C-alpha cells in the first residue's frame, strides 16, 4: 500500500480576493490580490509548509478559477489528486474588508451552490482516508447534501478501519528509514509549556518527538458559518447541532472558537464547552478564545491554557487555519498538549500579522523565531 498521507483535509475551497489596502471599505478599494482560500485547503497548506505530506478532498468549478486553485495547491506542495470539477457550478470567490485589529467582514459568493458541497461518498478514496495519519473535516461540510453524507461516510470509514499495532509499527519503520532513522518531522520546535518536562528544553528549543507507532487522528473543525446553512441562517443552529453530534462521535479531536463550541454543545463557557465536547466523543477538545488564548482539555485529565502571543494584527482571517495546520503537525510529532498549543498559537499569530492567508502560512524557522522571542515581529517589506 502507498505511504499514508500525514494529513488529508476535506471540504471548502475557493479563491480569496482580498484588498491590498487596509482600513478601506470594499466600495473604495482599488487593488486586490488573488489567493487560494477555503479553511480545509488552507489547513493543508499550513501543514505542508511545516513539512507534512498533505492532500485535500474538494471540488471546484470547471473554469479559470478552478484551474488557478489546482496550480496554487501544486505550488504549495498539496496533492490535488482528489480535487475534481463540477461543470454546473462556478468556483466560489470570497471578498473581505480589513479593519485591524478585529473587524474583517467576509463576503462569500457560493451561489447557486458551491462545488465543494458536491463531494460524493461513492467517489471517495476510502482506503486513503482510512490510512491518513490525520483526517481533517469541517462543520461546513455538513451543511448540505451530498457533502454531508460524504463527510460522515469518511468519518465512519476512519472509525471502522482495523488498524493493527504491527501495521502501525511498519509505517513508523518506513517513515524512520526515509529520514535516516528519525520520525518524519521538519524539526520545528514548540518550546516547553509551563509545567512540562524540563528535558524538553527552554522555550524556543526543539521538543522531542514521541517514538513508536504514528498516531491516527480525526479532527473535527467546528467551522460554524451560519450563512451556509439555508433555513438555519440567523437561527439557533439546532439542526446543525444534530449533525455536529453525529460527527463528534467519530472524531478524536474537536477544535473551534467560542461561537462554534456553543453551536456544537450549547455551552459558551470555555471549560463547560470543552467538557461537553469530550462527552460527545473526542479525546481532545481545543477551545480557541481569541485574545483570551486557547484552552485544551484531554480526556486523560491533561489541561493546557495558553495565552496568545503578542502580535500587531493586520488580518486575522487566516490565523485559525494556520493554528489548524500547526495543530496537526504537533499532534503528529507526539508533543505534549502544552507544546502543541503554544506552537499552534505562534503559527496563528504569525499569519494574523500578515495580509494574506494561504501564502502567509509560516515556515518552521519563522515559528521557531516567534517562540524564541515571545512575540511576532511586525511584517516588513513585501511580506504577504
């Protein structure tokens, strides 16, 4: 069997048309930049930037923007073999306005229907989905058919896959052989979390990777976008919550901000939301709180509460996707929960300091520098 992917993401893709001017209403913007967009696609890019082998399952229109997205994925090192065209629908585009530090309105153009909601279960490569070390899906994938059934089909395949320790050790041995005896890893550090193992080194140094079989992780990014839910638009999300519960039963990790956690669980207090997520099935609940940092609670009782990294925000829209890619990277590395959260926080802060999303995803040395310095230095020159 081919070597499994480190990360396969599934769901939204589109073209981000972002202003190259900040603090200007969209009606007055004169120059724009074109970027690959869509949260799961950005997460795949973010993980690839950190040295992981990634692919995305999605669909585009059969048009010039669809061609552009294939090109962009290839340039970012993301495998596009499961990105297919839907002739009936155009590739979505998204505009935004940029008013730092915390106002970034989004304008989605996904009518009459986004091609990425036409992902079909019978067309999935379930062997690859089962084998992936991380499978990442989103709440938006549950908002319409046939995407909803396809997403749940992928989740069930992950849950039902027989995965023997012997096979896991074989995969680990293969990965070690490819890297001269060490696990697949780009060497990016996280720095020791408060209360962590002193052997992990000081903040900004490289924490050790866990030995043994590689983990198998299924991440549910709660990703609540009310405008995608039809009759639920502006409502209380009860219909969405039912679908979220079904997906949570198959996830090992749930990650979302306070609004998304409230939709999934009915709880808005961070600790209550984390407890409710764990009760629904996952082993790790990650509650992002913006300026309040991030709370991570594991079923084994481990808790990490990490403050944000100081940053001058330019555009906060891609920070969550950078966090997601770095979360995958740290979990695959086997770092402790505190290490993973600090590393993901740093990656998100770096992207928040930049204008773009996908092209702004950080490289390992940039995350290392932010962790070592304890802040994100302002972008200079033509940084994206």
